């Protein structure tokens, strides 16, 4: 694996996996999937300041560079790109708007978050010019928004990778206390047990350590509230444990 600091050193028409580091098995699954689409697998690590509405959250975001290099190499990454902020955001760069979908659910709780996500993804795509880009379903609203700006880049969707108790892998999980990590499994229990929104919220409420932000059934294409005739219903959940924001989602079938 080659570690590079400038996009000019990257191969063209690659399979691309953008990350913010603190890599784990979920990221590794994306790298492994990327190998099916190109012999050149590029991963980037860039903690994007524009998507953090809270500067304390940005400062606390986990950074594990040595482990990141090991995981990326073992999972088949051929080029690990570590761009500088000036390369990603040169003077006069254009900010991207996420529009109305960027103002609901995660966007409502984190104003400006998705504008920052789409701005960095657009810049990364422009610099890398990949053939395909791989994103996981855990950040489902993010995934849907990125598809709206992908243009010539094919977006490949990868399933959420979970731990043995169902907790979705996330870089933020390492900030949970031991008790908080156990409590986090309530989200998966709620998603797998519930057939109605009331049931979803009731299971979440059974865990006192979990503070609910939202728990809804939505139309996964439009992100509007699911109706009885919605064909693709997805449950979306967000809340906090130990002050750490956790999100998850799961397709529910026609169960609105």
C-alpha cells in the first residue's frame, strides 16, 4: 500500500472509499468490496471540519493513524490518501447545499452538517475522479444525499456491519463507557422487534441510558413520513448515550 499526501499521486478510474479515519471492521468491509470494482482501491482519511456543528465534537473525534494504516493495508487498499486541509479547501472553494432533505432528521439536529458532507464529498470526487465510490448504509440519509451529487461517479451501497449484539460499528463507539456500550444494543433490539413506530419508541424508552432524538418510519426514497401504502419503509433512529450521538436504521418492509 502506498501512502500519499497529494491527489496528483492517485491512480485514475479507481474505486474510492472516503473516510474520516478511526477505521474499524465496517470500513474494512468497504475496502474489500471496492476491490471487486477496481484493482486500484483508494481510501482517504480527512476529518472534515465543515460537517461538525460543534467544535468540541470535532476536537473529540477519535484519531488512530497507526491502526488506520494497518487496517487499510490488510483490507486491500492500494493507495491511502492523507490530504491536507488546503488541498481539500483551497481559497475560494464553493460550498455545496444539501437542500430541503439536508434540513430534516440528522440535518435538523445538526444544522449545516449535510452541507459540509456534500461539500467535502464533491471536493474529494473532483480531486480523485473515481470510477465508483463505496458508502455504507449506516449513514443512510447521508448516502441518499450523496447520490444526488454523484454525477459520473457510480455509488455502491454496502450493508451496515454490526457487532455480535447488533450494535452498528461506528468510530464514535470507542467514546462509550463500558456500561454505555452495553446500553447501545437497545437500538438494534428496537429496530428488529418493532412493527410500529410506537413499539420502536417503547423499546428505546426501556433503556434509561439512551436519550432519544428521533425514531420514525420513513419512505426511504423521499425521507417523508411513511404511509400505509409506502413501498420502501425504513426505520431511522438517533439519540445519545454518554453524550455520544448514535444513529442507525433498518428496512422495515411495508409495515408503516
